[in-house]
């Protein structure tokens, strides 16, 4: 099992930026595809972004394209979500997820595709 710890959430004004980090416990981190999801109060958990194990392929939800980017540093066993032009609708708990068995070059946008999850970090965007 991979332990994932998110950080970087907080309160930000609309139009602002935040960078979320997710550090993994496993030294085989470069074998895992990673993803970010978010869940607003009373809503389902939604896909935000995903990155392949090698980092060469990324996928973003339509709602965040042009505003968010996902990246990873396998030497630091960390995946990042850079969020810009934040809107109140981006307010949610953001979760990091890992899929352990995957070929390179593949991303996953369904929560059921992931094996391990972090505890989440709250992002609140004020208007």
C-alpha cells in the first residue's frame, strides 16, 4: 500500500493561485500513475488531473484546462497540482491518488482506477 500525504491547501481569493503537493511513501513511486480528484460538499468526487508514471502524458478535466497543471518529480516521490485563476467553484477537498500497476504513457480519470488515496487537503476560494 502506498501512503500519500497532500499539502498546500488553504484559503485564497478568486483569481489567486495555489500549488498542492502529494508525497508518496514508496520508493517505487515512478511505477505509479497519479491523479488528483476533488469533492465539494454534497457532491461526488470528481476527476481533476492525471499523470502517467513517467510524467510524459497528462490529462486535465475540461473545467480546469488552461488553469491547472499536473506534474511530478520522481526523485522527490511527489506529484504537484499547480492551480491558477482560481474560482469559488474550485472550492473542495482535493485528494491525491495512486495506481500501482500501470504501463507508462497511460492516465486514468476514474476514481475506481486508483488503488491508494490520501486524506485530502481543503482548498477554499473566496469571491
